[in-house]
């Protein structure tokens, strides 16, 4: 009896196996697809490894890596998937270059928007739709030359330091006879605007009524004037930062030449610049990094890089798998947009313990610039001209901001 029951039991098992095997045979085999993804030469090994890992997980999808050069930097949208920052979103939408990812997000029950730092996913949301998913955050830090600090016996800055702490260190480091300045004021490019803007917001001032959805501008608020006066005093009163004439003529291309020659104690720079990884030459000095000093507020600037799917792709589902895979991977140099990755030992090993600690602290204080601000370029240019006049000592902060207020239409 037992023998017969055992036989019947095994027969049932084999029937089930055959049934399920038959079902498996009826499942369609995914058609092989290839999607293109552009990358820079410096990231070749990184993306090659990720593409191999991805193909092992999804054998039917092959990622073709397309090396970018200066000649084709503006053709990234010709690929299936590409990376850009949040300030590109309005233009990409206007050009019809990127897919609305909302339907793909809604279909993917494994996608969790809560894994990202607050506000990062929102920077890719425009007109009620999501157009990209975050990869990493590039945050503005204060770098410092440890060799100079040690030479003059000045204590290193620490997380939570203040404007007073910053000025004390800058004064202690400044040595006019040796052509050394405590701080490198920014005279060029967008940082010439953003540097004083950050000091204004640290002081409690306000230029836009909202960073996320600006509708009104007030340049000449009294707190804005106070902050700009303090900023200008770094050059003209405390002399801890060089004038434009002192800078380029004596220490090379400003401020990079002076930084490389060890002439500056402190300077602002993005996390992506740490150690000179994005510079032609690595920094020769021992260096450290901390969040920006605070006054009434702790404020810094951050941009978010993310992944987008091109409207030219014929394989949106495969592209979605690739960008969610990339988003869950450790980036090459910035702080990951996913909090679990940012708090991991892997990130600490990537940028160093001190820099990782500074980045983690700074990102919690960061203003994530919304794409809506792109439409305010004229106002920002007007503000930039006011900052230039103040840095050059041509007018007072109050007069400069009053004049800028009169020129805008808000």
C-alpha cells in the first residue's frame, strides 16, 4: 500500500513539473534590444562595468556606450538615455527631447520616491509631470588649504562654523607681504553671482519670494544690503580677499592660479571639484572641505544630476530599467541622491571621510535651484552687474541694489 501511494505521489509531482515546464515554454522570450547611452572618457571604466552588470541582470537588453567629445556634446539627445541637471528640464521639454516618465513610474510598483533626498525628485517635476530621476547632487562647499592653515597656526574650520569664525581665520591667514589672502572672492562666471547671493540668504535676506516658484523679486531689502556690505568688506575693509587688480596680475588666472600656487587659504567650490578631479591638474596641497559658514541661516547651493529618456527611443521600457538601475548605483564623484547610498561606507571611501562628512552636512542645508528660475536670467544678470560694481568699489551696496531694483519689472 505504501509503495502504491509513493508511486502516485511521485506521479503527481511529475505531472506538476510537466505542466509548469509546459507553461514556461509558452512564455515569450524577450526580443533583444540595444539602447544607447553617452558617457565621458573619464567615466569609461565606471559605465562599462555597470553596463555589464545590467546585461547580466537583463540579458535581452544591451547598453551601447557612446563616448562623448566636445564635438558632439550637444547631441546627447540622439541617444536613448542621457544625463543632465535640473536646469536643463524646461529647454528639454520645449524641444520635445525627453519623455514624460510619469506613466513608467506609475507602472513600476518597485519605484519608491522616498529613497531620495527631499526635494531632489521634485527638481525634475515640471507642469505636474516627472521628466527625470535623480542620480547625484553636486553641492557647494568651502575648501581650505591645510598647508597654509598649519603654517600660520590657524585651526581648521569645522561643521557649524559661523561668519565670525570664517573672518577670524581669513584674517589670520592673510599675509600681504607674501601675496597670500585668506579667501578667494569669485569674480568670474556664475559663481560671481551665486557667491554673494548665498551670503545674502545666510544673513536672512531674500531676493526671490520663493526658490521653487518665484513670482516676485526684492533686491534692495535691508538685510540684502547688510549682507552685501559685509561681503564687500572682505575686499575693501578687512583686505582678506584680493581686488581684481591684485588677483590676476600677481597670482595668475583668478582664482585657479592662486589656488594652485598656494596663495589662498579658502575658496568656494563644488563637490565635483574636490582635489582638482575636474581641473587640468590635481591640487598639489593638502586640502580639506566643510560646509559654507553660517550666519542667521545655514545655506548653500546644489544642483541635481539625473537621467532622462529621449523621445527618439524605440524602447522606453528597457530605458526605464537602465535609468532606475543607474540611479541605484554609486555615482562617480558627487553625493548620491539616494540617502542610503549617501550614508554608506562606499561613498565615504569614494571621496574621503572628511569630504563625505562635509557633503552630507551641506546637502541638508542646500537650496535646490528650481528650473523656474531659468526664466529670470535677465533679473539675475542685473543683479550680477550690481555685485560687480560693489566688488570693484564703484558704488555702495545700497545704491547698487536700489539701482538694480529700479531696472527690473517685478
